[in-house]
C-alpha cells in the first residue's frame, strides 16, 4: 500500500475537522435502539485523538438506507453512544448543512464533538458520482467553507462513491483516521506481502463475489490454497458436476449463483487442487444434523454445513500456514446444529499462530458467537468494502486518500 496521509501528518490544534466514520450499526427494527455499537466505539479512537489534539470535531455519518427497517434520520442515539465511549458529552444537531448545523459548527470549542443528522437524509449523498461532481453538491458546498481538514475513517463505506466519502477531497486536505489506517494495514499485510503459505477460507451466503476473489487471489499468487464452505462450496461442487438436489440448486438460483458455475469451472480447471471443496456435508433434516458424503448427494434436504471429515481436512490444510484470511462462515451458523464446521475450522485458525485476518458480512458476528473475536490478529469492521477489497477492486474512498481520484 502506498503511503496515505494520516492523523500524524497534520496539526489539528484549533482546526475544525470533519470526520466521516461508519456509524451504520445493527438497530432493533421495532424500537430503533442500537443493539451493537462496536463500530461507534472503534471510531471513538480517532475522534478522541482529534479532541486531544485540540480539534473541533464535526461527525458526519449514516445509519441504514432510507426506506429500510434499520434507517433512522436522527443520529442522536449514535451521538449518545459516542459520548459514552469518549466519556464526555457529545453535541447533536438534527440538521445536516442548514443554518442550525452551521451555527453549531461555528460554536464548537477545541476538544468538542458535534454529530450531524444522518447524511443519507440528503438524497444526493448516495448518487454514484465522481469526487468533482459531489464537490458541487449543496451538502459539500455548504459545509466545506466551515472545515479545515476532512478525515475519512470509514473503510467500511470506502467502496461507495458517495458525497460524504469522496466529495470533500477536491476542496480540502484529506487524511485517514485510525480505523481506516488499521484496516488498510491489516489487509495489505495479508494481501500484498503475505507471509507464505497463505490460506484463504471463503464461505458465507453471499457468494456472488467469490469467483472474483478466488480468481484474484490465485492469479496473483496471493493465496496458496482456498478452502470453501457455505454457498461458495456448493457453487464449486456444482461446477465439479456434483448433483446437489433440487432444493439446493433452487437456493443457488435464488441467490444468483447458479449462472456462475461455468466461471467457477474455469477456475477449477486452471487451479485444480488449490481450490478445496467439501468431501462431506451436513444436511438439515427438519433441524437435525445428518452428515453424508458428497458422493451420496443429491438430497432433497438443504446442505447446511461442511461435514466432520471435511472439517478434519480443512484443519490439516491450515497447519503450517503463516497467513490466513477468513471471509464468511462455513455453514448456517445461526442454527446451533450447523455451526460445528465453522467452529472447528475457525478455532484452528485462532490457534494456528499465523497472522489471521477476518471480515465480510457475517464473519464478525460468527466470531463473536464462538468467542473467537479477540483471538484473530485482526477483524475488519467492513462487510461489502472488505469483499470488494479482497477481490482487488479499487475503492473510491481509498483512491481519494491516495490522491488518485
Ligand atoms: C456497511 O455496513 O457495509 C456500510 O455501512 C455500507 O452500508 P451500505 O451498504 O448501505 O452502503
């Protein structure tokens, strides 16, 4: 990773700093209460450091997508959680760039923090535009004159070319916050110069990017081995000609994965044994776990986990690895009967002694459930951005920090 500017490169004393963290957290759809504030507490580190350095901190963030159950327009609850993490009062104003917001920003004293209203209440925020186009938006035009530096801390939103991610870069000095810095460091350590051998474990239910990830990792010699689970495994088994059974094929079709079989087959032809697929699986017989060999398929019951023989093989495949990247659980971990494969393999990752990085979708949730979250070298806060990054995509948020956009 080329050098990006960080908090170390600026003098923040007395400066008004706009910080873009990712405060998009799980929300109870009925009560609209925050149910997990991990992200808010992580970003508090960047905000605390800025306060200690004498900055006047303005926070712009989003929660959910308009129209979806986890969307809330007011970020008052988020500001309170941030205050708890910082151990001091945080101001909140229910305005984004109007007179009320501007007055509150002008009134800030060094060391104070102000959170603005959900940035997605501004419809142009999420338009996919270039930094220059977003810099023309009302939101950026109104706020830019009031700020001195823009700090982008939201790696987990860096895959979005949104106004609050890229729009200030053409107008103001930009740098990465501590969360962004840490995410990029961990990911480049495992992707750019991994200590070999490097093993990648790919599972989860959102497998549509798996083909791209595997292609990227193997063609660039990043990974030496890929262990598949979840729907990724089913896609590759199907590409090998295994008949999974109608119920499983239907799931692959519904998730838009069925049509990826020819691409998966191409990868199997090119990289063969470097891509491991299960030799046995656990079927869901009305909630009961029944293991069968892959050679015994098809089945009319859903494949819901890797089997125990596969777990043994995967645990063995990890021995000697010096770097391990994990994305996605290996089975339907929400059901107790089908978390076993994920537990066995992820425990082996945690005790491997390798440099271990996890991220994407449900991975952090399953690690928390298994009590393994703190036993990985690094767990990314990102879902979609993590997936994009590990398939080699250029993230607009990272590109603006590198000065390439
Ligand atoms: C995330 O939770 O992955 C980020 O906050 C991005 O959210 P989005 O997918 O709604 O853009």
